[in-house]
């Protein structure tokens, strides 16, 4: 890690030498240009090898990412997909604490899921947690004002 700057400076010098030798070879005619062309290629390969430890992994990742996305689309998700399966399973097994946690998770990532509020309020009442039921009832009424109109009709 100490010699990173030195390697990059040597790589730049090697690249400059490669360009200078190639320009010189292009001005020559015949077989006499073979020496500068070969030396130019050696200098270019040297420059690439000098910077390879820092750039190889990054370059390989950039090249591979489009192909990896074909098989494993998007490494990260902004929010998980909506799924009530685990919450319903916990309710059916009478594991109400875990069901509440799942409904709260759904509400956190998908605040427009009205069913999550309704089912969470039901589970909170089954647990006897009236405070939590009231909290989520108020939150649901704020987020879904049409619920209040439906209840009064």
C-alpha cells in the first residue's frame, strides 16, 4: 500500500513512453519500425500491470455487473415486497407478538396498505393492548380519511 503513488507515477511515465515510441514508429518506414512498436507495447503492458492491483477488481466488477443483473436482479431493494403470509401464519399459530411485528413492518415500508392497519388493530385488541390499537386506529384514520366517512355512513 506504501508504493501506490510510486506505481501510478511509473505507470504514467510508462504510458507516456509508450505513446512517444508509437508516434516515433509511425514516422518510420519498413521493418525499422518494429523495434519501437514492440517497445511501445511493452511499455503499455507495463503501465497496465503497474495499476492493476487498484483497478482490476473495480474494472471486473463494472464489466460483470450487467451480466450478474440478468441472473440476480438488483442487489438492493428500496423496500421489501408486500407479503402478509408470515403475519397470517403467526396469527393462525396464535403468536400474536410476532404477528404485530410483521404488521408494523408492513406499515413501515408500505404505509398505504390499509389491510395491515386493520389486521394490526385486530391483533392488538386480541392481545389486550388497547393503547396500541388506538394508536394505529388514529394513524389509519389520518392516512385514510375515507375510512371515517365509511364508518359514519
